[in-house]
């Protein structure tokens, strides 16, 4: 996969260079105008902004975060994304790189689900995001920052319904309630990690999703993202293989 993506990135860079050479020849021949310049600019911008999004999907405790740690954070010598038995990825976590931002984690509050806007709609609204700087030179600093992604809160059933995270028809929904009758939900709707890994710099975006079989609200957050991914990597457990809940 890594080799294929690097080949694609090289092809894209070649197309951008060829497009610029062609634009220069047109301009040198005196054949360019404002309309053609705009068309060249649009095509070049589309190529530069082209991304490949891969969603890592599985039941919880299947090793999604472990695999991402091994691919992107192995040099730190420790697990940067939280990993343990049970639920650890509480909200979709998007790994990518945008050179216009410093290394950081941007966190979108779960309360934004009560508004009629998608996660994409909020991406240009910097005032609604909580931003945590990333010290990429410190493994311990990275670890502490990533722990914030797993934070949860307890809300009333009414609030959970308002956020679209409480389904009364789910026979297991009562298991998501605590003794006070409150629902545990993720504190965040979405997390965007801006990290300068070579693959991410080339336009790869990885999405670590909450477990599909979790009792609670996380599956709803996952299912909304899958249609927008270019590819889905579905991870199974080596000791159990395909289970009933996988299908």
C-alpha cells in the first residue's frame, strides 16, 4: 500500500509539473488570457489538494490503533494513540498533514452535533475547535496530548437525543446508562491530528474510528464517516476471525 501510494504521489507531482510547463508555453506564445489562467489555477489547486482517505474500521479491541501506532509512530518507542482492552477510540480521529498549521490536535466539541452542519462545514470555522499543540520531539508530550482525544462526559438522555446519540429502539441502549441514568458520550465529535509524517505530507489521510460493536454512542460517529472514505481497511482479530457482529 505504501509503495502504491508513493507511486501515485509521484505521478501527481509529475502531472503538476507538466501542467506548469504547458501553461508557461501558452503564455510564452501569447495565447493565454484570464480565463485560461483561471482554469490552469483550478486544475493545479485540485491536484495539490487531492487526498486519499483510508478509514480503519473494526470492532473495539481489534488493534486499529495499534496498527496506526506501528505505521506512523514507531519511532517514538511507545504507543502514542491510546490502546488498551476495551474502548479507547471514543471519537473519529483523523491523521493528516496541512503545512499551513503547526503540529497540533484540533478537537471539535460534541455539542456541535446539535447544529445542522457537518464536520466538513466546521473545518473552516477555527473558533469552534479546541487546539492542542503537539511537541513532536517528545514522545511523552505526544502521549499526553493524545489522551485528551479519549475524554468522555455523562449527559442526560435528552441531551444525548439532541446530539443524535441515543436510540430508544436499541435493545442494548440501557447498558449505556450509569446509575444516575446518564449517558456516557465522547467529549469530542471529531479530532484532527496535524502530524508531519512523510506519507501524510503526500496527501494520505488516516481515520481511526470508534469500535462498531461498542455499547454506547461511538458506532453512530463511525458510520457517518465511512461513505466519505476512499477506502476502508476492516480489521479482524487473528484469534477469532470473522464474528457474527463483524458482518
